[in-house]
C-alpha cells in the first residue's frame, strides 16, 4: 500500500452512536453513510433508520461562492478557446490576463464575503464567512505567486519587481495604518508613525517613505542634514526598469554603487543620533538582524524574503529563489513552530515544484475549484507536460473531473459542469454520460435543456433514455399526445407502437379519436412505426370520409389491409367501416376492389374459424360477429353485382 | 452596445425577468423589475431596482448594479411571471400552482395575495404550469396538462377550465384581444381560442406544415393584433398573420437552440428581441419606410450583423407591417447580438422604453439602459 501524505481527517457522524458499525457508498461528490446491523446471526434489534450524507466539498453550497463558480466558468470556457497553434509568444499575455481575471473574481468574492461577515448579526455565520475569506486570501496569494513565477515567468530583474507587487498587494495593512497616521492631528507624533515609514521601506515604497519623513524632518530642524542625507539615499536607490534601455549588468553596477554608499553612511555613523533612521539605513543595506528585529512589521517569512532580496539580491534569478526562500523560512520561523501548510505550498512554488504546489493545495484546501482551474491554466501554458498519473489520464483532467463531478451533485450548478466535462478529452464524455442521465427531470423545460446538452454531443443513448422517461411519465398521466411526441423525438419505434395501440383501443372503445390535433399533424413522423403509420392513415380515412371523398376513402381503406399496414386484429373494424361505403347509392368500390375486400374477409374468417369455438368469447358477442360477417358478405355481393353492371355499362 | 450591459451575479438561475409597468401618461423610465428563479432547492421571486438612489452620480453616467429590494420564497420553479398591475405579479409554478404576489413598496416586503395550488394537475400528480398571461383582473394559465384555466385575481375560485385544450404541452399563451387568446404547443401548433364561445375547441389552428417543431414562446404585435411572432426548438423566428392562411408569413433563422422568449418592443414594434438556450440575445430591427436611405436605417447598430434570412413573403396589401414585408436583400432587417460571448442559456428577457433586462442559467442578470430603439 502506498504511503499517505497526511493523516486523513476524521469526520464524526453525530447521530451514529459509538460502537456502531457503519456502512458507506461512494457518490461522485459525497459519501452516503448508514448504520449497519453487525451482530451474530439470529440476534434482533433495529439500527438507526437514517442515512447520512457526508460532503467533501462544502463550498459548493455557499451562495456567495456560487458567484465564483459561475464567473470562473465563463473564464474557463474562454481559456479553452485560445487557439493551440498560436506562437507561445502571443499566448503568454493572454494567459497572464486570464490569470488576472481569475484573481479578480476571487477578490470580488472575498470582498463580498468580508462585507457579509462584518454586517451579519449571527456570530456563527460571521466565523464561517471569516474562514472562507481567509481561505480565499490564501488561494489568491498562492495563485498570484504562481502567476509571477510560472505563467509570467519573469526573468531576473523583473522578477523582483513582480514579487514586490505581490507582497504589496497582500500586505496592505501599512496603507490602513498610514491613513490613520495622516488623518491624525500630528502625524509625525502618531504612535504608528515609524511603523508606517518602516513598512513603506520594507516594501520598497521609497517615494511614500520620503513623503512621510518630510513630516518628521520639519519637527527636528537641528537634524535637518541627517534627514536630508536619508532622503538622498532613498531617492537614489536604483530600481530596474524592464522596459528601459539599461541592461541588467548596468543596473547591477549602479545598484552596487548605491549599496556601497549606504554602507559608508552606516560605517560613518551618520544616523547614530536617530535610532529610527539608523534602522532604516540598516534595512537599506540589507542587514539581516535588523530585518528580523522587525518581524512584526514583516509578519510573514515571504515578506522577509522579498525585502531581503530587494536590499541584498535585486537581480535574483528564478533558479536561485529556492535557496533564499528556504533560508528565509528557517531564519524567520522560530525553531519551535513548524511551518504551516501555506508555508510549504509557497516554498514549493519558490522551488518551482509545480506538482508539489498542486498536491499540497489539494490536501490543504477544502475545495477543488482552485487546483482544478490553476492546473488547467498551467497546463495550457505547457508547464505540466511531463507528468503523468498512474491513474486516470493526467493531472489536469483528473482535477477537472473531480471539480465538475462535485458541481454535478449540486441541484443547480450541474449545468456548469457540462463544459468542464467537454474539455476533458479522455474521460469527460463517460462522466457526462453517466451523470446526465441522473439529473432529476421535474418539468419538460428542464428535460429539454438536458436533451439539448445530449443532442449537441450526439449522446443518442442518453437522448433515448430521457425521452423514454418523459414518455413513460406522460403515459402514466394518461397524456397520450405528449407520450407520443416524446417517443417520436427519441425515434423510439417500439414505444410509439405501444402508444398507437392505446389510441386505437380508445377509438374502439369510444368510437371517436382523442387528440385529433396531434394525430392530424403527424406528418413524416408517422413513418416511425407501422402501427403509428396505420393510426395516421386510418385517421386520414375518417377525414376523407367526413369530407365525403368516398372514392379516395375506399381506396385508402382497402390499401390498409392489402398492404398489410393494418394489424389483423383491426381488420374487422376496417371491414365494418367499409359497410356504409358499400351501402351508398353510387358504386364506390370497383369490382376488383370488391373482390379484394371479399378476399380479405375470407382470410379473416378462416383464421377466426381455426380458433376453437366458444373458448373465451361469450355467446352473445360471437353472435354479433357472425351477424357482422353475414351482413358484410351480403353487402359485398350486392356491391359486386352493381359494380359489374356499372363497369359493363360504361364499357358498352 | 455591449458596453452598456451590466452583469450581476445573483447565485440563482434566473428563469424569468419582467419590468414593472410604467404608467402611459408619464415618460418615466422603468425602475423596478422582478425575477423568478428555477432549479434551486429554494426558489425565489425577487424585486430589484435600477434607480441610483439619492441622485448623486447620475449626471456623470454612473450606473450601479441592480439592487435587491426584497424577495420571497417560491414553491417550485418559476416557469412564468407577469405583472398584473403596478404592485402585483402572477407566477406559474412547476408544482402546478398559480400565485399572485403583492409587492408592498413602502415596506419593501412581499406577501401572497392569491394562491391556487395544483391548478394544473394530473389525476395523481402535479402538472407544471408553463405560462401565464393577464389582463387585470383576468388571469389565463396553461400547462403541461394541456389545460387552459381562467382566473380572476380577486376571486378565489376558478372562472373557467378548458379541459383537453391540447393533447400536447402548451408552452405559452398571449392575448390577441380581450376576448381571444392564442396558445403555442410542443408539436408546433398555434391555437386561437375565442373565450366568448363555450366550446372547448379552438376557433383556429395554425401550424408549420409537417415539421412538428415545438414552439416555446409567442408575442403579439402591440399595434396590429393579427400579427404574432413565435420562437421554437430549432431557434427559428416565425412571424404569422393569423388572418392569412395557416402557415407563417416569414421564417427567420435566429438561434442555434431553443428560443425561449420573443418580445416586440411595446412602443416601437419595428424592434423585436429574442433570447435562446444557445446563450445569445438578439435585437432585430426592421424599417417600414423603404425610401429611407440605408445609412439612416441601421446607423445605430451596424456592429455584428448576424445571420439573417427571410423567406419570400407574399402579401400585397397596402398597409402591412414591416414584419410581414420582409426583404433582406434591401437590408431592411438587421440583427445585433446584445450580450458578450456567453455559453449558458438566456432564459428570459423584457424590454420597456430604452431598458432591457435578461436572466441566464449562468446565474447572471444583465441590464441595458440604452437600447437603441
């Protein structure tokens, strides 16, 4: 057996008493758990009558996160349409912009959750939303780092600038503090004043730091030169400009020059009289001890990392990152505290171990949304090619299938899942086929939507099954018209035959057709089954008869029997229908046609006679049959005579 | 055009969107609309406002999201939704119930003012009520059970039931005039019903010959009562003259999947709007005066002209609607996509004045306040 990565979490089933045995069944996104009776045979007793549903992905049920799922679905579909054959140079900006779109959706969601968490009265809800906010924060932090390192893949120089943006975006409390300070009566004397200045410096926001320092300088006219010197140092710090003409080497020379200047000031004790300025100077020179003294301002090891890179290794290469990241993590964390899952994930990202990032996120996070979308994006960037799983198809598809299966268990979000399955080339279709048949169909409108999904994907088996369900339901509710429509849509000949039989039975019982609007409007659909054809044609006969188009009616009636369209059981009815035509004053059936009718009658009566007499039919009914046949024979004979006379007359 | 569209995600699939009517005398813009949801565990009807309160920021074109005013639980999917008057809406439910809700605008609350459970039903099961149309106080509903039921908003009982009005599902209903209604069904038929007659059979049946393509929606031309537009499963837009023969006057290829709704613009019926399962919302424009130079006809929406084809029409009356006189060769009919690319169904739309609202299975509501009509 393979080793597990982490101890699996324990979920307690509250209603199940201790010591009971539980059974379970896997679902696509959840597990059903039930109490079993595990006793020696013969023992009596009843188990709990409850079935518990254990959900893996709770987030799907959050109303606010639903917006995330819907909006990101749209982005996902857009990403799949980016053409494969574009040169990768043209695709990169698109991928970066898609990554940013995903992140902005996360941010929007986070803000809304935050608002609700703050405004709600319910402490439990507030905690729940607060937790979701912190999860989304972590997700966005990881995503952003992956965007910088993997998708944008910034080279040395630009890399640090991107990392600075990353830290600034996720450590925004310095702005809040700055607002407090600036709004106070005397900002320079505010208790957080130096925190703000240092905060700015630590994030490389030197322009803002200088503006803050001006306020302090005016309070200390005696130390004017010292403040002036600091201002110069800060203003002269070189930043790499990726769009400029300067090469990285030129920048490095310039930066080293500046660094030496700062170092000289420190050696000269230029700021010795002001501990704050001295601290800033030490930070500028990249003094690790000073940086670590400001742990509370840095608050995280990765902020420490970026600050350290800024002031010690501004031209850090992507391949060197892992070394600094590891050492910063070790230096920043106390030996006592172990790294949190987030720390390991970020560290893995700095090590460019994409698969470790995805794996750790899958374990640490309670939803599939993040790993599925991130992996898909990284896969489009061709960053995951080499990796194959020993199960399923590949990592991207595996995660998308997990996510989509979860969506499919949701009563409403299932529609989103379809597009995800569509973009899983290996198993997506099988998943969709299995799931789509299980969507509960409460209304025809919903059935039509599900059918559209199946028809667009040529899933004929599922189309048939859905139509069958709908046809059966209509039949059960005695809606023959609807039932027939559904079986026509499914091209289900057997079922169409069954329903046609019901129509004919109804006709035999009542003497009139129900649902004429449907039967008259069958059109080419009539050809689906023989019995349906007969139903349509037979109704056509009645129409012709009603319109007094007797000759056409007679011809049609005869052809129904001679062409074997009418079932034998219905022939007597058809022959009886011929009676009034035979009784018309005018001759309708020709001599030949009458012969054929007679032949039909004989064929029918001879087959009837072979059955043992009086087995199940009551005497009276049999008498009626006999009388009918007698009447028919008489009418046929009379018509034959008249037809022969008439035909002879015309010829003569 | 698409810049004017605002999307708001609402965490429920929207089945219906309707503007609250504005009084004819005033030149007010619509401010409030109502939505219904479907396929949720708990469905809702909701009222939304698009007016920016306080008036600040109105001049610089700032237009915020629609704001939720109030909502109320709705038993079953909302399959149709219509305003009875300024304060009341009627819903058709998948449970077969028909409900009148009252929107109390001073307190922003909703109450049920009339409820007919299982109005549409089979002998031992519920039958979804698929469509409702009202002309206050009269309410007409249709359903999967093939019944047509007439209620009055102020009476508890049912006024009239037409049993077996259809052997198939009736998908939509509209008034032709006060005493005549028109229904469309799942085998491609339009049936006219004269409510003055006590007979339970339609006064006229129209259909697309032999095709049996289910029809999902119908709307009547606001000025010419004999002209109706329908949309069906194949996404085709049909315009019919109910006085002329029994087949459509013109057929236009519109969508690649079910057309869920079609609406003539209520005051400028040369404009028509359709939405579909294929995720698109189309604006159709036809111009009556053929002498007008073409640049003046379609100048406002020259972007994204989509497929449009019109079957040759045969009328030669002197005063016929532009819709019955279609001739695309002269560029008289233009269609414009009104939504950015979208994959999930647009289930419903409503247009009033220059404002359009639509709702999708992607759980978004789109509002456009500058429809070029």
